[in-house]
C-alpha cells in the first residue's frame, strides 16, 4: 500500500497522517551518550560500574575516546528520523591541556564540556545533563545520603557543579537542559535506619538546588528506583521519596524510568497521575527483562502504551523524553539506532490513534466497540506512514540503515582494539 492510500484509511477515522508526521518532527528525544561505551565515561581509570547497574557483554568496538564517541553518535544521528538532543553524564567530561587537565567531580566546570557544546551547536541540537553519582572512589557506597559529611559534601559539590554546567549547556545551545539526579544509594541488606539516609538525601538535594539557575531553562529531576544489584533491600531515592520531593518544590520534576518498578507495574499507567498535578515530568525509556536490565527499547506494547498516554493527554510538550539503556552484547551503534527508531515508531503510532473517538467510546461505556477498534488499529497501514516519515526526515528506511551499520563496523568499529 502506498502512503496516499494509508493516509486515506487513517483519514476515514478522522486521523490526519500528515499532521502526525509534522508534529513528531517537533518532539525532542534525548539520545543517551552512555550506550556508546557501556557507561564507562572518561574521568576514571577504573571503569567498573557501581551503583547497582550493569552493562553485560563484550561486543567489540566500543568508543574509547571522546572523538570515537562523537563519531558513533554522528553515525546514529545520520540513521534516525526525528529531533535528537544529546544526553550527557558528568563522567563524560573532556579534559585536555587547553582546559587544565583532570579534576575530580566536585570541581567540574562548564569548560570541561565545551567540546560537547561545540559538537551540539554544530549539529543544531540541545543537550541534557546528569551528574554522575556512581563508579567513583567517593561512593562509600552512599553518596548524597552518606552519614559521612566529607562524602556527602563532595557529592553535593558535584551536584552544584552540575547545575552550573546544565545552565551553561542551556545558555550556549539556546535549548532547555533537563538535569537528572539519580543515585544508586541504598543497602544490600535490611537497614537499621531508613529515615536517616532519606533525611540526608533531602538535605543534599536542597543544597544542590540552592545553586542559582534559570527555572525556565534548566529542569532538575529526581529519578526514583525500586532496587539495584547489590542494593536489594533498601533504596534511598524510592518512588515515594522522589514523588514527595518533587511535589514539595516548583523547581524539581519527577523522572520515571520504566525499568524502576515492580514487574507488573507499568509507567504508562502512572503518567496521568503525575500530570494531573504537575506541569511537567520526565521519562527514561528502557526495557527491563525480568529486572532493570536496560535492554534495547523495542516497538513493544508498553513503549506504545507510554507514547499513547502522552499523546492522548496532549502532553508531548510537558513530558521530557529520554532513552536509557546499555547493551554491550551487540553492535552498540545498532543498539542505539534501534531504540531511537523504535521510540519514534511508538510516538508516530500514538499520533495516528483516533484519540477523541476512543475516549468517546469509553465515556459512553461502549467497551466492546472500544476493544474491537483498538485491536483493529494494530493492523492499520502504520508501516506506510512510518516510511513516509523517514522519507520526509531524509533518513534511511527500515531495511536501508543496517547495511550502513555493517559497513561502519567493518571500516571503523572493528579497527578499535
Ligand atoms: C539507573 C538509572 C540511571 C542510569 C543512567 C546511566 O538505574 O536508570 O538513569 O541508567 O543515569
Ligand atoms: Zn534511568
């Protein structure tokens, strides 16, 4: 079927496919730099991941330097439709002779991210930021909730430095910067005091956010989690902690990562509860397989449901979208491209739903017809609209981008030894 026929079929349901395509082109999605090197970063010699997260696999070709990571990100950008922005972690600071060389995380400055700013500016894209509270000798193993004041202060200073860097990214690039705070703080076994760490966590967040920033440009977030590997019994930044913290301030928003809940809970069902109260929220889109395993995002039911919820609430400009996964067992560039394209597919699929009709059926309690129509929509000619979207964006079609990955692997990635 051609695009014009597909368009007609959607139009019969009152859905404007051209408008869906135009809309999606305006929606920024943050591309996580950390898929390129298994969350290694450039600021520590020992790249062992801590904080309860794990990248498994040792597929050859991971980026070892800023130049390699940038080249890989460029390859991704060339193969995905839609509006990309970059998502950096503080551990991706670039130290060189021009900026005085290595400093520890509490002393990071905007200048350590100038090369990233140049990279983003040259590509006309924005940049989000994350302080890095893991994979560092000052994790005792707690960071912002540590009872050791030296440790806690070190990490607060890292957070404050990150606010300044986020402001710099927003100012330089003229686009909002979402600054996400996640820590792996918690305990493997039953704690004797659950309140102390959570009170110190609160104090630390307050101290970080007392650093001045422009609330219309920098959007700090609190990302919650249920548990991590080695941190099974107690997580300081629990769902309730993060919701309550964000609720208590006008300058901190809730970030939900769909790998961070019990397996039968779904983030798609949580979004409306947040947006019923808050102007904005943020998402980390990932795929947990049995745990928060951070597999590549697929065009699967939950990803579609999350996107449908956002579209139905007309909230594409209220929800900051970011990818967050790291698979080291397959070609990393392909992993990036697959996840990004799948999120684009899910968003486009959502934009092609006859939302008003479906809502009306629900409100009129016509549940049989609601189910039948929702099922039939699954086999509508979505692929033709997707193909048109790729064409309009000037990006390769399904079937056309993977050969380019194979070429890149042969000519570039396989030479990294
Ligand atoms: C970990 C969190 C966190 C990290 C990144 C690297 O479970 O999801 O967002 O994945 O900050
Ligand atoms: Zn996350």
